[in-house]
């Protein structure tokens, strides 16, 4: 089972890098959807004999529905309707942001060891993946100009939080699940409103234009 | 001994067939019949039988390019395990010699291209050195990861029996390394998504545009050399992916050849399904390959 | 002063003693060789020949001595010197001998080259001055390599640094030469200051300035860290490790080419010698030393070659490549130090051998390249890459020899650059496979960095060779090229031969390298034997594959000749359908490297001047770019400039009034007293 979990974590991280490197918003959305699907598998793979099957299944299905299908579909529709389909000039270039992301992940892998965990015996890549994914999300939010790119960043960030949530799911299963999913939903909702408003005001999804609102 | 001779013979004969397989797979996916498998060999022989025309700008450097380039790739073939239990010449650090010989082949090709004074060939040469310089760290990060995982210091051990054990303990890292080396193989051999060997627009070419002025036997030497180089990188990918330990050398040899065919088919599939990347995106792909194998190394070092 | 005193080992083994005598004679002959040019100045042609002959004679004697030392045990000799705490102690061991070979050999060849390049008949006093300091710097470098007393070492070092300044200053009427020479002088003195402190500390730790007393110092002692830091600064400044390389490109570009060959080929190496010598004093070196050196070496190698790619002056470009190669040497030395810290003898042998062999190799191919660049400059009058082109037809021999140097510096087999880089690669892989306590797997990252450097160097030299020698002439400068004089070609051919010889048979060096590594690290020979055997085994196979490569080239060339005959139809270059291509449409060196230079945008700050074409029928458009050195032009000079401005403002505040100046002095003295009292 460890190998499969290894592979899953690795793929999640590779998808992080892919999102950082891709300039096409559509490809980015697809990658985030795939990442959501992979995350849905994680609770299943990580489930030990002690965990309750019902919770695992609920968490997996919920994650799949929301992260793997629902939100990506909404985003894809939003991009189809707007004219934007490519991040043109990010504040930090694609290759440098990928290298930055990789550095963050390396640091996470290196220093996750000493972090004291409430639950011993978890998978060694769990915390690094969570931190690395959250770091990727933050990078995306900071470096991208287009609102869709920033929403992708939020989603990746939430994916990181979700992975970290898995750590606690043994303690307070329901709370974590509901909390994580709701949090996510709220974030997307807010961003959706923001996108809609920017679009209506400027007929564009470039957040740089918000700067012109100053006096 | 028998298998050493056999692997060298296969190295000299089979590589153009890989090109044939790639062409066939591409055509089949597109719903066409495709050229016969032996077509690359026929093309080579036809070119070798022709005369050559030389640009008045060129010097001996241009004439030496194809000869030295092919000789370097042939010498590199001595260092790679190509199906036999061991490479023909194996020693600690042979991977560095292999990479440098391929570098020599590239250097003379680039210099020969610059000898024509053509702006197009200068452009191709600039792209070639840019992309290969960026591919180099990806390859070596992969090799370092393999060394960490198998404990080997030469290609025979890096790609040898130790891999069978390594695949069991470090599967995820090796997967990343294999992926990264596959990308390097595509880039080094001027395949899609880095370069399109079938394009007809000089502005978008990399490798082809460098050899625009070569003709006749010179071009035959270059194209044969390109096929041999593909076979060498195929060996790297196949040995890495195969990973299994086969006691019977004959079976291992057969598995290796089958792997080469599969490698060619995989390239054909990639070419049939993907478009060439914009040139500005190629460095990103190669840096991505470095990041992948670097990541594999970090995972290996942690444990 | 008794020269016959205390010759160690008299009677028992006379050969080592002879070796040291030969080297001392070489140092004296070389140092005084320029005197002949002055003494015979009435007959300038003869004078220069005599001076060169004396220098060559000295070099041959000294190299014979070094070879004897490499073959035998080495020798030491001590005599009194009426200076407090100093003595005329000299010692030649494996490390010294390896440095002596290029230190004497390259200047000798460069001085022969000077016969054609900087003739006394034409240049008169300028050439006499140059020869005086050329000999002096050579003799001083030889003395630095054998000095076994701190004071003697510093004296020789100072002579070397000052003579180097006068060499850079040869064409002192040019403003860029003045600037480069003064930056060199400032850097050299900052380094010397650190070295004085370094030897003061070493003397305090050992209780004597004799190197013999300094062996076996404890690397864990509190002062040891300071010693290493000072050595890294002082010697690193001389060697040109990033970010201490800032003086180097200007100085090397400003000096005459054979002087650049000497400075780049061997003068820098004295810095490496110093680092190796000082680290050899210590036992139980902490791993941080090796790690720091490896890190600085890697940074130098990568950034050096990246900066080189961005240059369009041939000699500045070559100078930045020296930074790169010094980086490779430092990587080897760092790996060897890590090996000593972690008790991994294989790492010590391979890293040390790679570093020291690269010292020799870099001297040969960089010497060759600078001499070739000088020949081009001599023939065309410009060093600007993008004004050259097509010289392969007018200067065929120079072109062929330059190509050998270019392939060698790019680490391509079968030439010598590969041999030493192979050892560093191997050392790095040795580090990565090591398991258990004290293992240093992170050092494995040196291998991919070195591979990147190799790829970039090959790109850079494809650019240089292609832009200078191939294609069409890009300006009228390049149309009037002519082949260099024979006195210039012979030294270049000799260096090219050495490149090929070392590259084809690297195994010849393995035993003496192993012995030198043993002396340096203090490890017993038995523990080094395993890795040395592995290196020898590999080196034989490198030779085998290299010979196979040559055989393959011969066979294929024969086949091609049989197929094609000797006369083939000629046509213009295929212009892809464009009807009237002109030489100005060729790819320039700058455009060739542009894609790679873009990748290093995070450390470069190029200044560009763009005049874009406008309108439907554009008349004139222009593009110019200049690459300032990030450290010198963007950090040090602005910092110094603002320092001067602050000082100016302060002076204006207190200007003219004696009282306020005295008050300042008083405050300063009081502050100093307070500080001393508080301690």
C-alpha cells in the first residue's frame, strides 16, 4: 500500500509543478481536476484497519465530486464564456516559478521530518505534500495576473489543506471533512463573484486593471 | 563475448529500423499505411551513392563535421550496455565519457553548420546548443539518482541487475527518473514535442536546419549517426524501464530488443498525438525534466 | 649566506636534492631573464632572443626538476636569512611539482610567442619593460610554489603581485588599461592583507613560520576557521572565485595576449596552490570547509561560463572562462576536502587528482586560446567577435590550433579537458553512493552542475570559433587577416600537442597524482590504492575509446574520400530561397548566445540600446548591448562611489576649520582608547 500512496503523493506534487509551468488556463484547470481526483483516492489508500469504512467512502466520494468534477467544470465554463484562455505575462515567468515551486517542495521534504505530528505513523510524504501543495497555491495566487489563474491557486492551496486534513481525519472525521469541503466552496464562491465583477467592470479578467480603481 | 559481438552488430544494423517503426506507428495512428520498415536504410544507401555539392563558403571544418560526428557516436556505442550483460567497454565514470562523446558529435555538427555562414543554420545551431545544454543537467541528475539507488559507478551497473532491487524499494523515484530521461531522449534526438523532423519550414527546425547544406554521403553519415544516437538513448530508457533480472542472457537480449521496439513505438505515439511546442517553451520542458529528476534525487537522499 | 648549508638528504638520495637545485636555478634564471633585454638594448632583436632563450633554459631546467620530484620523493632545503623569524626554506613535493610544470612551461612558450607578437625591434622600451616583469613574475611564481616559510612565501607573493600589476600596465597610455590595472592592484592588495593576517595566525598556531612546523595542525581549533576563511578570501581573490572575480576580466583583457595567457593560465593558479597548501597543513578538517569550497566552485563554474556566453570581446570572454575553470578546480578540491572530513579516501584521490590535473590542463588550453586570440587581434586589429568572421581561410593553422583549444576547454574527448573533468565527475558520484555516518551525498549535485557547465562551455566555444573563423568576414577588419608568424604558431602547436597527449594518455599522471594526494591529505598510501587503481583502470579505457574514436575518424574519412574523390562541385550556401544573402545576415555571436543568456536574466543586468525600425520604409535601425560585470559594476563601484560621496559631504561639513578637524581626531583617539579599555 505504501508504494501506491508514494505514487499518489508524487503525482500530486508533479501536478503542482505542471500547473505552475502551464500557460494555458484550460490545461491548468484539467491538471487541478486531476489533482482533485487523485486526492479523492488518498483516503482510500491511506485507510488503515482502524478507520471506519463509511467515513473513508464519504470523504473520497465528496472530494471526487467537488474537487475532481464540480469546481473544475464551473471554472471551465467560466473560461469558455470569457475570452481569456491563456496567462500571458505572469509576474514571475513560468520556468522560474516552476523552479521556485520545486525548491519549496524540496525544502518541505527536507524539513517535514522534525515537525511534531499529533498522529504518529503517518505516511512520510503526507506533510511534505501538504506543505508543497499549499506553497504552490500561494505562488500561483501571487504570480498570476488573470483571475482564473488566481482561482486555480486557491484550489491548489485548498488541496494542500485537504491533504493536511487527512492527518486529522482519524480524530474528528466528520468535522474535518465538512470543514474542508465547505471552506473550499466558500473560496470558490467568493472568487466566482470576484471574477464576475471584474469581467463586468472591465470586460477582461486581468486583475492588474484593478489598480486603476485608485483615485 | 558472443553477446558483446552481437550487441555491437545490432547497434550497427538496427537503429535505422527504429526510425522505420516510428514512421509506421505515426502513419497507422493517422490512418495511413506508412513507409516500409526498411525505408530509412534504403534512404541511407541512396544518399551514400550520390555525389555531394559544397558551398563555396565552407572549409575543411564543414567536411570533417559528419565524419567526426559519426565516429564519436560509434565510439559512444562501445560504452553503453546494448543488450549484453555488460557494455563493450565498462569502467567507473564511463557515463561521463559517453555524454562527452555525444557532446563532441554535437559540437562538430554545430561548428560545421556555422561554417556555411547561413543565417538559418546559425539559428539552428544556436537552438541546438541551447537545448542540449539545458538537457545535460536533467540527464546527469537522473544518473546521480540511479547511482544513489543502485550504488553503481558505471553504466553497466547503473542500468544493470541492481535496478531490479531498486525498483522494489524506490519505485516512485525511478519512475520520475525514467520520465525525465525519456524527455531528454526526445529533446536530444530532435523529436516532437521539441523538434519536428518532418517539418518543411526552416524557421521552425532545429536539427534539420543545421544540416541543410550537407548532401550525399555526408548527409548519409549524419542521418545514420542520428539513428544510432536514438538507439543509444533508447537503450538508456529501455534498460531503466525493464529493470527485471533475467538470468538467461539470450532472453535478456531479446527483451532488450523488444524494449527498443516499444521505445520507438512510444515515440511514434507521442509524435502522432502531440504538437510541437513553441520554441520558447522548450527550455521550460527541459528545466521541468531537471526538476523531476532532481526531485527523485531528493526523495532518494531523504531515505 | 651559506648556500651549502643543511641540504637535506645529501648522500642518501642525491636526485631529489638535484631537483630542488634545478628549480631554484630556474627561478633565478627566469627572474633575471628580462635583464638581458635591458642590457643588450642596443641590439633589440638579439636582446629579445637572448632573454627568451634564458627564460626557456630556466623553464626546461625547472621542469626537469619538477619531473624528478614527481618521480622521486621530493626535497627540502633550509638556510638562514637575516630577517627576523624568516628563513630561506624551500621544499618541493608532489603538489609543488604539479604546479611548477605549468608555472614554468607556459611562460616559456608565451615568451617565444612574444618574439613575434610583441617584438622589441618595434616596441622598444615597452617591450623591454614587459620582458623584465614577465621574467620576474615567472621566477616569483616558481618561488611561491617551493617556498616553505611564511615570510619567504609572502615576499615571493608580493613580488609576483606587483610584477603582475606592471604587466597589466604595459600599454599604460590607454584609459581602459589604467582602470583595469588599478582595479587589479586594489584587489591584489586586499588579498595580500588577508594573507598577512593568515600567516600571522598560522604562525601563532604553529609557533613558527616554517611550513614544516605547520603540518598536522588541528582543524577543529578555534583559530582554524579564521585561517580557512582568510585563505579563501586572500587566495580566492587571486584565483578569481565568484564573487571575488571582479578584477579578472578587465585585467586579462587589458594585458597583451601572451601576458593574458600567463595570468590566466598560471598566475590565477597560485591562488589554488595557496588554498591547497594551507588546507594541507591541517588534520581533521571540518566538513564545512569542503562544502564551502565546493559551493563557491560550483557558483564560479556556472556563473563564469554564463558571463562568458554574454561577452562579445574575445579576451573578456576567455577571462570569464578562467573563472569557470577555476570553479571546476575548486569543485575538485572541495570534494577532496569533503573526502578528508568524511574519511572517504576515494573522494580524496579523485577530487584532488581532478583539481590538480585540471590546473595543468587549464594552463595548456587556456594558454593556447589566449595566444590564438592574440594572433587574431594581431592580424585584424579588433577583439570584437561580431566584427570578425571567415578567418579560417586566411589563418588556417591558427584556426585549427584554436579549434583544438576550444574542444579541450569544452571537455570534449580525446583532449585533456575531459580527463580532469572525468575525475571530478567520478568524485562527485563517489560522494553520492556513500552511505553511513559522515557521508556527503549532497555533493553529488556537483555532477549535474558540471554537466551544465560543460554544455554551456561547448555552446560558448562553438560561438567563438564559429564567429571568428567560420562563415564570411563581417567587417573590413576581418577581410585583411593574415597567418601568424612562425614564432607565434610554434608555441601554440606545442600547447595543442600537450592537450592531445594528456587527453589520449591520462593514465600516465595517475601514480604521481596519487602520491601527491597522499602527501597533501596525510592518508596512508594503502588506503588510497583502491581508488587510484580504479582511476588508472578507467584512464586506460578512456585511452582505448579515444583511440577507437581516432580510428573511426580515419576509416570514415577514408570511405568518404573513396566515395567522393577530391573535386566536388561547388555552389553558394543555400539561402532557403532568399536571393541575395549578405555577410551581415549571418548569425552573430550575440544572437547565437542570446537564448542561453536569457536563462540567466536573474544575475545579468545587460544595458541595451535599441533603435527600432519605424515606418513603412525604415531607414536606420540599431541595437547595441553591453554586459557589465554584476559584482564590479553593479555592487562594488556603486558602493565605493556612495562611500566617496559620504566622505565628500563630511569633508564639506568640517571643511576649512582646523578646530573641527582636530576635534575629530581627538574623538577618534578617545573612541579607540575606550574600545581598548572596554576589552
